[in-house]
């Protein structure tokens, strides 16, 4: 089999980068090769080389290519050439690991580098000149059958990096067909408690990536059935609401949202959501949004959108099958609805005779609540509403 290198080489600056590293001393590697072989869109391109990191830097700078030492201790240099960004990584082998980080040694052995990777489908290399594919562990066959399989002993791979448990399921949800690889599933089940040793940020990143995939439900169901979530997210115990949410998403204009889908997996309890968000070290914006959408939808869609924003209102409606309204129509209407601004300010009330002080804020709030309940009138109808409050 030959790999079509033309689309990769056509990227701006790529020829210059390949020339700098030298023919026979560089190969395309990993996800870019995998996705290209599957006919998927390739975003980022990574390359591997036997050159030591400092030699990579020297060669890039000699070719006037920007070299950023993003992970130089682990052999990774980011090359920026004519606007194209490429990760250049020196061939490596693991010296020691503790399940969270590894100490590496640099090597010139391509197969040794492949052996330290997680899954066979991620350990494919392609020569940038000939297009020859180098497959040391059966990745091409696994691509053909859409099997996500650990390289070598799954338990050893997991011991090297506990995050591979979650990656196994994410990659299966993205690429796998039918049931997960039995040996991999058994190892992940056996070592699920290892997830407790990981930083919560890494867990959150993998979980949200999984939930953002087009069809994660069956994989989530497998994870629940095998107790994968129990050590770190015991609140995730049922995927029925997630399945219902995805069905609704497919019927509407809603794009997949990892946070919305997470909300479907956990109890509709704001305090539980806040605890999970804190545990996973979510950003402030993520925490606020999750808290909003864990409140079941109630009342008019426009009122929810005015108070919490359109995105939160649409998410609440999507997550509340029992909402009293046409959910699909409401989501479609909110998408094109411009949230109005209250047509009066405190200064306007003072000009109309309200004494400056607490009475202004109190009257303004009463007017706003009446305006919302009246479905946001303007013009003479709003003027009449204000007049009622001014006596």
C-alpha cells in the first residue's frame, strides 16, 4: 500500500521543512496518517525523525524555519513554516513511567518509537517521498476492521499512562465498529481505579472530547456497564437521557455540545453539577453554563433566553422532554431571535418624576418583570406598561 503524500506536501512550507530534516530522516506519523487513510479531513500533521531535538532545532533554524521548543525534554519541537504548524518529534522509547508522565530516551529505531504508542492505528508512519507505509503492529488491518487495539499488552500500556483507559473508549467511539476489543476492554475494566491518579483536568479533557463525538451513546453505555466512571464520576450511572438528547439533537439545528451531553448524564441537580464542575476543574464559563442548564426548562422559551442567554435556554429545552411546548419549534425560533434590551433606564424614570434612590431600582425591576411577562412589547404598548407602574 502507498500513502498519497501529495496533499500533505502541498501545504505551505512543508517542502521546506522536509528538506531541512533530510530525505530518509523524517516520516509522517500518527493521526494524520490514520485519518488520511480513512478518508477523513486532516487538520494537524505530525512528523517523526531520528534527529536529536537540538539537531532538529539547528536544522530548522538553518532553513529559516521557526523552532518552538514546546516539549523539547520529551523530544517535541513545533515548527512554524509559512504559516503551517508541524509537530516534529524525535524517536523515543520509555525509560520509566508512573502512569501520569514518562521519562524517555531518544533512539533511532522507528519500531521502538512505534512500540511506545497507545493503539495500533496510531502507530502508522508514511515516507513523505515514496508514500511507503510502515506498520509495525498491524494498524492497517485494524483500520480495515475499525478495531481500536492496544499495542502489545493492554495492562502495560495502561500502566504507562492511565489516561489511555479513557482514550481507548474515545477512539472506539470515533473509529470502532461493534463491541470494543475484548482484551482492551478487560484491561480498562480491571484498571479503572487507576483513573483516580490522574489530574482532573486530563479526565475532563478526554470526557468532553468523547461526548463531543457524533455518536458516543453506545460507548458510554459500555463504560457504565463496566464501572469505568465509578472511581472518578460515580454520578454517571445511566445513559438513557443522553440517548434521548442525541435523538432530539438530530431532529433540530442543535450542534453537538459536550457540556449539554454531560448534563444529560448526571442528575438534574445544580449542586451536584457544581460539585462535578469543581472536581473536573472546569473554567468559570463552563461552571456557570452547566449550572444554568441543569435547571429543567420552565415557562416561555423567550423568558429563559432573556434571563440565561439563548444557548442556555436551548440546552434547557433540549434536556427537558416534559417541557410544556413544541421543543423543536422553540429551538428553531430562538436560533434567529434577537434578545431585546429593556427600552428604559433609571435616568428615564428619574426624568419622569421617580425620586433618585431605591425607588428607581425597585420600579425599574417591576417594569422589567411586567415587560418580560408581556412578551417584550415596545412602542405605545411599552409606554402604556410604564405608565401603569408610574401611577
